[in-house]
């Protein structure tokens, strides 16, 4: 949404008074206030317009300082308001007063402050991002950049041939010769054959 240039309000009031109410004077006192010191303060119409312009300039700066505010169109509108006020001050004799000059200067300050805030905002965003990263690293070391240490896996070593042979020998005992349970002398070498056995 395009923001309305607030400093157009006191400039428009000045234009309305100049063109539609030519008998009204900006220097005549509207209000007389007695201060605590006893002095009498005379408030004129030009004083009220300048005070209104200063307050509206404050609101314009607050609007421009918000994130996402003050688009290019808003800056162009502020520039147009200042250009129109400066042109009226220079070209029209009715606007050649100190009050209108100060109102035009307030419009210029509005334009320049909007540009300065817009130019400074990216620098603040980048610096705040770096500061937040540093503070996050200090606050939580787990969030810091990971430190990787190489893990060397032990290389599979081939078992020695001697240990393999020993394990095989221990698992399988040496074979033993089984002795026959029945002794037959005829079958044994050097034994006597029984009498009923035929001779070969």
C-alpha cells in the first residue's frame, strides 16, 4: 500500500489559507499564553503550522524506519511534495515567507531521511545476521560449525599361516588305531591256525 506523504497536510493548509482566505495573517497571534516565568507567549498561525510539520515529520521517520516500509513510490511522492513546495516558494510572492521556507525544508528532510533509512537497512540486516550467527556459536557450541575428525578403520589383517595350522590341529586330534576287540590267532601274523581251518 502506498503511504500518504504526511507533510502535504501543513503545506495544503498554507495553500488553502493563502488562496481561499486572503485576509488571514500568519503573523497575528491566535493565542496568548502566560508562562510560569510570567512572560506572555504569543502563538501565531505560522508557529502552529511549523509545530504540526515537525510532528508529522516525526511520524514520517517512524513510518520509514519500520521493516518493509517506504517503497520507491513513497520516496517519489515525498520528492514531488518537496519539489512543489520549493517551486511555490520561489515562484509565488505570497509564499515567500520564512514559515513556508521552513515547511519546504521539512519536506526535504522527509525525502532525505527516507533514502538514508532505506540505504542503511540492508547494511544493518547483514551486520545483525553475522552478529546473530556469532552469538549462536558462543551460546550453543553444538550449533557451531561441525569439526570432523577422520576415523581410520583398522585394515582387516590376514591371520598368520602358523596360527591357522595350530587351530586346525587343536580342533582335530590325531587319529589313533583302533585295536580289534576279538583276537583271532588265525588272522594274526605268526599265529597258530585252529585245527578245523583248511590250509591254503
